[in-house]
C-alpha cells in the first residue's frame, strides 16, 4: 500500500453544518424566544407592581410611626429620612426615580392637620388590574 492511498484513507472529510441544519436550529430558537419573551415581560410588570405596592406600604408605615411618635405628620418625605424613619426614600419602580412620589396632604385625611398624610406614585398609566398607579 503506498503512502498516498493510506493518507487518503486516514484523512476524514471536513465536517460541518449544512445551511438547512442551521436554519432549522435558528427556527427552533426563534420559536422558543417568541413563546418566552411575552411571559418574561408579564412577570417583569408583575414584579414592578409588587415592588411599588411594598414601597408604598413601607413609606405609609413610616408616616404613621412618625405621626404616632411626634404627634404631627411629617412636613416632607425628606424629613422621614432625616429623622431616620426611612433609611432612604425608596425608588418608584415604574418611573425608576425616587423624586416622582406625590405627597398627599394630611388635611385630606384629617381636616385642619398640616403635613404629609399619604404618598402616591407619580407614574402615569395603569396596572395590570386596570387601576391607575397613582391609586394603588
């Protein structure tokens, strides 16, 4: 057996993917992504609303504790941070900022009382349940 015949027998043909195989794989990946992305976005919105609800709850509890301790409502949200009722003003997860909170006057809750009695989100739009973010 000559050396060239042996080299041809040992050498394997180059292997790779055909264009059809690549297109099939890309189609499957696209189909899976098309199914997964809407669910991901839905869960992301659900998480934002849960964080918004929790942040509102935490700030409202801080306002109530401030009021119980001092006998008055805070003059601003910054006062809650200064007096250490909050470590920092939480971020509104919908607007991604902490300066968009809407302060509700305490006089709306108790007529004739000064200060901040409640807090609302300044985000525009509605939640998945159809409720305005400002009404949560």
